[in-house]
């Protein structure tokens, strides 16, 4: 319906229509009240215009009923708006379990995407129609924002941690991607395109020019950086076993627990002394400066691959609040 | 009621010379000093706006470089918000009329009042220095880590300028609160106060409680930038989103500092030019205070997509709808005041009508951005820009102009030319809508804020917006010209050209230096036109 | 008539000295509320980071000298006491006592500032000042450790700045007292100056446990 109006961007995701429907409701309320006020003012101003200079109109006393009415009714309307908007927001905050992962790194002034299968893209993202995609994003420098108007989605991209957004494209096509958090000189050039393709076209695109999946790149890094020397992928190393780690609760040396999600893995690579696993020594060196944000994402994918994924136990934490996982959790 | 016995000269003529102005303690003169200062900053901010709109005529950045463009929108925001809007009505009209409206001789602390003006000047000079030295390009929101670690512009000088101007605001608020509490004339009970006083009082509460937070935020920003203390730097364990929380904790209430005084003016105008008391006086009065209080609870609605938790978003969205209600109550009460009134179409009333209409639209679009599901889409787009300009320009600016026209005869003893004034009001109204209504559409289509280059398909709407801006600019220049003209050639005004109630109309135009020869004793309710009529006849 | 010649106790804009006194006092209270809001941002930032980096902050906090901090606390409490006595002396018209108590208040204030300077110097020598030469033993997390000390110096520095302003206010009051300006009918500046001084004291009462006493174990 709304997708052909020149006033609205095309509806190209599973939530776009519901956002637009709420907007229609808000528009209706807004038009109703604006027109009502405009007409009332106009009517009263004409009907009761001053007829002679010393005219003093009779006093009209305020009415409690009227005051209550025009307090309660707007309040009721706003509560409807709140609940409606909140329910859409919940949907936007919870990627479905079958969402595929894409990693995004924003930096002044470009977007770098990495598919799990290994494809890297700059300022473009090719995705198949009808498949939910969950984006895990970070910034190398300042705050950016990943905005796709056609999908009605938007999320800030922060340095030092991951934020997520998700969408399920419903219409093949080419859609604007904008950075929408001011980030410096070329903020308005930090734009790109989302290409939503038919599944077969997407497969064809995937198979051309892959350099190995993200996880396999991560595995290669794992060897090259000598992680394997300590992390023996069993319980025999001097270092915690990374098999079956992702998504589990990790006991720390101070007695607390932390969820082993993307943020935890990232912190463990870049700032290992921040959290020490119970029963282990703080001997891991930091890899800050030795790995890029993309490398970190590849290593995370590799570590994720070491945890078998039955249907019901995906990357934990993804099901609930996926907006942010802070670097340091208690 | 007191009829002025004018034996002393009026406040404009009781002393001469630049020292008598620069060292004055008279709240009326200080109000005029502020009027000059804020007018300067308004036009300075307007020049930046003009350049922005001209640049946006074409999709590619061809008028100015990207960095210059960033400085233009930053300085537009900084100058307009901190050096024009925040002081505007309270410091000019409020300073002039609040003491008179309550029957006082001056504010509680006249010398602090003068200090407030100097602080605004000093802060403004720092900001102008930053502008001339090379500008600042962070956006008026100064988000970290861009402002602390990446921008190569005059962040510190600008930050210091705003910091100092903030104290101007705090001291004005402090002065107003003490004045209203302690200096009301006998018989001037709280519920006999003009609603303009209620609004400025509520504004003062926000100024006093909120501004110190932006002050410390700017201190931390500067420390981070100079000393790299790490508080907003993720590499050292800091959190850039903490800056946003601290910043918006003030900057949201700040928008109520900007609109509440305007609402107070509108109450006065609607009443005077309908010759009726404001419908639901107590509701309007309490709504002002409710807006001030609730306004402190909603800052997170600027941060729905910042990475804050879903649950924080829920709380802030819910409360944001709450804070909309008192504003709606006011709009309904103003409209109801017109019912069975005696409506005059004098220029101030035209501005009041414009305010109610445009503030209503702006406020209703606030319901869009308060909605979590919709805000995800429209955050940081032109939709938000349109929303807040409807309120601040369509709202406050109209109220300010309406108030200026209304009280001009009282302040200067001269009438402005009514024909030209009506024409410029109409020009402003039309120019404003043509400028900003297309921006709602642009925003929903996805046009991001602070964009120097944009996709070609947005050009038509941008051209419309710029066309509107040129009309608006003409509309704003007209009062500048005819107000100055009126000082010499305007019709001489009597004490009460509008037949208004209120103590300020019971003295001469311009008022005597000490406002009243004898302390007024108040025996009537606010907006008692019958009593006014009786006093005239009797 | 309502116009009157202006005196200290009854300025032009007021009707009665009582009105002026009430206005001045209310004005100072409101100003103190703004000061609370000013410090609040720092306390908030501190609380957030304290929660997030509890361990590191405890290590850092333990390098602060509790004894010195406690002594300084006592010193400030004494200064508030002498300030109260000063206000009472002014109220009773006891000019000499007023002068003595103002001087004592300043002495205590000066001791506080001197001790603070000593503390800061110690921190400098221990390489606990954030910057290139910063190092805190007992933790590998130098970033958050620097954060503790950044907040420490910002908060105690802002407090010290307010103390210095307070000393200036005391000096002004002292000079005015010596000149005989205060009588039982007019001593408002001493009163509101006292309010300010007490406020600065109270800020320290909060700073001390928050900064110095995290996770302390006493043997």
C-alpha cells in the first residue's frame, strides 16, 4: 500500500509495513487535532471578532469536565501510541533464531562488511530476499550509525563494543545505506547500497570470489598468531578451553560469572587482563594493535564454530536484548 | 489599581551616557541590553542557516567544503540555542516585565542581573572567537569520541563560551525564583499572577536545576580533550554513551527553557486580544510546572538507537508521552479562551494564532518521535529537524515576536506600524511553513541530518525548503527595519494601547525608572477585564 | 513613601530589611542547589565507573592515605564549627569574636588546602597522576586505574577550587567585619557566607568515603 507513495520510502523489510501503519495512525491523529485546532481558531476568531473598541465580553468560567476530557482522551491516545510503538520496537530488537550473521565495521568514512562465508564488501551489502540478517557492528573510531530507510532500521555503531540490528528483506532491489550519526568531514559520503537479491542470484554472487569463510579465516589467524600454543581446544592447556565456550557462562576469578558472547571474546583478545577465568593465571598477552576489528570478528566466528549449534541453543544473548552487550559485565 | 503619577522621567531618559547603560541596575535597561545582544546572535545564527540552505539547493557539495559545512550547522545550532533561544524571552521580556507584573521595583538581585548579561556577552565573545579562528565542526551536540579525540576544530573555546553563558542562564533563573517568591506586591497571590510569570518561574526552575549539568559535562569534555582523562574513551575503559546521557540530561529540559516562556507570552496575548481571562487559568499554571518537572525525566528519547537498553527505551518513551499532555492542555485552554471573546486581529494576536497552530503541529510530530518503533526510522533525519523547528521557530520565535510587538509600546513609548507588521507576520508564517514542512517528508524518506551531499531524488524538496527560507529571511528583516523606524517615527503610545490588564499597563509608556510611585496593592484576579472597565468608567 | 535611600540592610528594590534578608538567604540556598547539580555529574560518572571497575578502583583507592583524609575531614568539620560560631557572634553583635572565628575558619580552611596540596604532591611522586608516566601497581588494568585518578583529581580539584573561593569569601567577610559593617540588624553576608562554607564542607563529607574508603580492610 504505502510503498508506492512518493512520500514514503519503499517498504522492503518485514517491519517496514508495521512502522508505516503506525505512522498512518499517528498522521490521522495529528491531522485530526491540527485541523481541529486550526478550524476552531479560525471559526472563533471570525465569529467572535471585536465589534467595537470598548467591547468587553461576558466571563466564561472554566469547566472541569472539559479539562478532564481533554486531558484523559489525549492521554489514552498517547498510551495507545506508546504500546503500539513499543511492540514494534520489541520486534526490531529481537532477531529471529534463524537469522544469518553479517559483520560490519564502520570507520571514517566507509563501511566494511564481512559475510560468514568469507565475502568482504565495502559500502555494499548483498543479501538474499526473505532471509533474516543479523548485523553485529563496531566502529574503529567514532560513533557511526547504520541506517537503511527502506528497511526502517537504524542502530548506532560504537567504538569499543558491538551493537546489533537485524532485518529481513522482503523485496529484491537496491536500497540506500546511510551513516546517520555525524562522524566528521565525509559523513555525508559514508553511504552505500544494500542489494537484496533472489536466492539463486545470491548463491551465484556468493560463489564468485570467496576467499574462504570467516570462520576458516579465523582459524588461520588462530594458528598464525600462536593462540593454539596455549589454547589447546581441550582441557589440557594452560589456557581455558575454547571448545563449547561460546554462549556459556564463564566463572571468573573474582567469583562472578560472565556470558561468553562477542563482546567477551573481543575483550579477551584485546584486553585479556580485564577478566581472568577462575582457576587460570593472568598470562595471556594482549593482541591490541596486532589484529584489526575485522580480524577480531573472524576469530569470533571461528570460536563460535567450536560450539556446535543445535537448533535451540544459538549464540546466547541474541534472543533477548540484542541492542548492546557492554564490554565489562559484572 | 494605581494610576501612575509621572513626575520622574521615564527609565530611558532618567540618565544618559554609555556608563549609565553598561553599569545599570535597572531591570528594564538590562532587558534592553539583552534585547540587543540576542538580536545580534539571532541574525548571526540566521546567516549560517542561510548558507546551509543555499548549499542544500544542489545535491553535491559545491558551495562550501565538507568541513565548512559541518562548521555551519554546528555554529547555527550553538549560536541559536545557547546565545539566542535560551536567553531570549526570559532575559529580554522577562527581565523587563516580570518585576512590573508582580508589582516590584526590580528583581531581587539587580547587580547579579547585570552580571548575567556580561556573562552572556563574554561567553558569546568566546564563541565568536572560536568561529573567527576557524570554527567548530562537532555539531551542537558535541558527541564523543569525535569531539574529544578526532575533531580538529575549536571545541574548547566554544565549550568554554557555552559554559560561561550557562552561568548567565543559571543566575537569571535564580533571580527570577527569588523575585517571584519574595517580591510580590501585597495582594498578589500566586493565583493572581499573570501566566507569563508562572511560565518564567517554571523556566527558572529548569535553568537552575539543569544548566549545572551541562556545565560539568562541558568541563569533562574539555578535560578529556586536553588531558585525555579517559572518561569517554573506550580504549581506557570510558564510555562515549555516558557523554550522551550527561549532555541530554540538560539539553532536553533546555528545550522547555526555550518554549515555556513563549507559552507564557501566548497566554498574555490570547487573553488581552480576546479580552477574556485565560480559560482554565489554574490548569495552565500547573501545566507549566508539570512540563518543567516531567521534562527532566525524558532525556533518553534522544538515545533510542544509541545502544541503551530496550527497557530504558521503554521508560523514556512512556514518559515522553506523559510530558506531551500538559502542552496539549495549554493548547486547548488557549483555544477555549477565544470562545465568546472579543477578538482583535492586532499583530500580536496574529503571532499568537500562528504559535498555537504551528506549536500544535510541532507537538503532534513529537508523538511520532516519542514512539519507539517510528523513531528508529526517523531519528537523525530531517523529520527531527522539522519537528524541533516547528516548535522553536514556529513556536517560540513567533511568541517572541508577538511579545515584542505587544510590549513594544510599553518599552519604547512608540507604536510600530501595524500594516507592515501584519504583512511581515504573514510573510513569516508562509515562509516558515514552506521551509520546514517539506522537511518532514524529506526526513521520512530517509534524508539524514548534517548531510552536505544527498541523493538526487531529494533535491525538489530541498529546493522548496530553501525557497521558503528566503521568504522567511525577508519576513525577519522587516521587523528589524520597522522597529528601528518606529523609535523615531512611530505613533506615540499611551499607557495602555491594548486595554490589557496587568500591572505593567498601569504605568506610563515608557515606564518610570522605579516602575511604580507607590507599591501597588492588588485586589483583583488576573485578567479581570470587568474590573478594568469599571476602573475606567469610575 | 516607598522610595528610600539605599542602605546595606535595605537596598532600593526591597520594601523591608526582613524581605531583603529572606531574599538573600533563599538566593543562596538556590545557588547551593545548583552547586549540588554541578557536582552531581561527577558523582554519577564516578558511581558508574566504580561499579564497572570495582576491583581496580579498590586497588587505586587503597593507595590514598586514609589518615590524612580523615584528618582533613576533621579539619573541615572544625572549620564549619567555627563558622557557626562566627555567625552567632555576628548575630549577637560581638565584633571581636566574629573576627576571631572568621580567622579561625580561614586557618582551618588553609590547613585543609595545604594538606590537599601535600597529598597531590605525593600522588605526583608515586606516578599516580594520569598521563604518560602513570603507573599503578597491583593491577594490569591501567586504563580504568587512570580513570579512577582522573575522577579523583577532577572531584577533589573542583572541591578545592570551591574551597579557594570560600577562602576569598571569608576574607571579604573578615575585612568587612573589621570595618564594622555587621550589626545584629544586618549580618546577612556572614549568614549566607556560612551557608556556602557548610556546603563545601558537606561535599567533602561525601567525597571522602567515596574516594578513600572503598574496600578497606582494617587490621
